[in-house]
């Protein structure tokens, strides 16, 4: 895997997450990165087969999450145990995808996370527009991870 190195700014932002206890530095794991990216691809491939807006949203969110996990593994990080793991993943995505085309979708991940939590924990389902947006975000983040050198 020929992974695009993190810039100095990206490194500093990620190291700040480590110092804040949001991420742990671990050995890079290409097999884990590839596995997560394959999971993301499988989820994305299934979206067109689904008719439920809420189910499609959940699958798109999971594809975003899998893409983030692939990036963490590829660069040698993981979220720390405990509450806030998905939020930490969102911060990591924003740190790594800090330029177009993936910077905006990386920022959107946190909004997707909050909407997913409202659906899951407060029974406030998402609508069709939010689902379309989630699918776009998932596809853009996936493509950006592949462009950074994570292979399937």
C-alpha cells in the first residue's frame, strides 16, 4: 500500500487527538485497513438495493465509519475505549481530509452521527434528503480513502 503521508498540519492535529486521549497510536495495520475498506465498499454497493430511507441512512453512516476505521488502521491509530469513539473518529476524518473534495464530507460526518443518534436513541428518524446526503458523504469519503492509497 502506497499511503499518502500526512502533512505536518495533519500530523499535528492527529497528535493533538492522541495527547487529548481521543486516539491511541498503534502499529499500522494494512490488513485491518483493507478489511474495513472492503466492508465500506460492500455497504455502499448494497445501498441501491434498499428501499427504506432509515435503513439506507444507517448503512451509509456505517460505510463512513468503516472508511474512518480503515484510515485509522492504515496510519497507525485507533479510537480509545469509552464514550465518544464516533466523535473522535469524526475529528480524525476532519484532520486527515482537510482539503477538497473530502473536507466538506469529513465535516458532515459529525452531523450524520448526531442524526443517527437521534434516530437510534430518541426515535427521531431521518428523512429522504438526509439519507441522500449521507450516501454522498459515504461515497466521497470512501473515494478519498482510496485516493490516499488504501487498497481493496
